[in-house]
């Protein structure tokens, strides 16, 4: 899922303090699961903004609402009236949701309440790690199901590098070396031959280095009437 965390409240105050009518909209998907922009966090953010305004002597009216998913057109249509009535919308969705809100309700001012960080998973209560960099050409089949793009600091396709020490990454002692983990996993699968097989340089055109990417599925398109 997409992992995010709330922006510092002072930044959100700065982004909104010129406005009197605020709408804070949470998202019921990934950011609810990672406790960043769900109903509880959105209510708490609205209360924080209200408190800050009262402290500064600013009169504000803050509405709170939720969308099942802010990243899909049909799930944000129902917010139209509240968005219309607001001077500024604070979206606590991921960056995709914020952008869709800004586009759907343009030119309404929509500001992000979160910092969207990565695609990852929880490893313990309150701890999330990045596990996929969305490279567009998955190599997990060759690496024991462990991503060398997101989990190796150098995104190496042939590892480990010379810096791996006791299973830890050269960049920090508290980060596991992805290639050490790949070795252990492939060994357990009796497929260690895969680690000695030299992988050619990755074609990064499927990753985001070539600009905004797009997936087109002609089979899903609805033909336009002639
Ligand atoms: S190889 Fe690419 S697509 Fe597969 S998990 Fe890693 S970053 Fe994601
Ligand atoms: S120590 Fe391991 S994870 Fe860190 S950069 Fe080297 S190969 Fe990658």
C-alpha cells in the first residue's frame, strides 16, 4: 500500500491560515490503514487547525469529510457541494488523491495534509518499510521475492556490494542488506545459482526516469460513438 505521514501541523497552518472556510477531507484507503489520513487523523487535524486559529484570534469554519478513495473520480463527486463552499481544501490522501481533488475541483485551492512516502508494508506496529519502487519491470522472480530496487540502497541487480557487513547495509547498521536477504532466501529455495547468474544492466525506461508513465489497456476502453 501507499505509506504516508502527516505534514508538520505548522506547515498546514501556514498553507491555510489566509482562509476562513476549510474543508479537511480524509481518505478511507491506504492512508487510513497506515494511520496518516483516515477518519481519526482527519478529525484530529481539523481540531488542531481549529485550535491554532483560536489561539491566533482567527475565525475559521472547518468541515470534515471522508472519501472511500480520493484517487478515483466517482468517489470524490459527492464532495462537490462541500468543496464549493470551502475556501481551501486540505486533503489527507496520498499525492494521487490530492492531485485528483485539485483537478476535479479546479480552480479550487487544494493543499496536501500528508507527505506521501513510498509503497511498502508494516513490519511491526507503527513501523513501515519501503518494498517496491514501481520500476515497471518486476524482477522478484529472480531474487527470491525480495526487491533489490527498493530494498537495496544502490538498487543493484547483481549483489551484494562490497559494503555488506553481518547482513546489514553499508549505508546504515539498522538497515538489512537486501542482497544478504536475497542470498538467504535463494539458498533456502535451493536456487543459489540465480545469484551467480550475471543480470544485464536494467532498462530503466519502464521506471519513472523517463517522465510520467502510462498504462493503456485497449481491451478496457469504451469505444466512443461515431
Ligand atoms: S522489481 Fe520493480 S516492480 Fe518488482 S518489487 Fe521491485 S521495484 Fe517493484
Ligand atoms: S550493503 Fe546490501 S543493500 Fe546495502 S547497498 Fe550494498 S548490496 Fe545494497
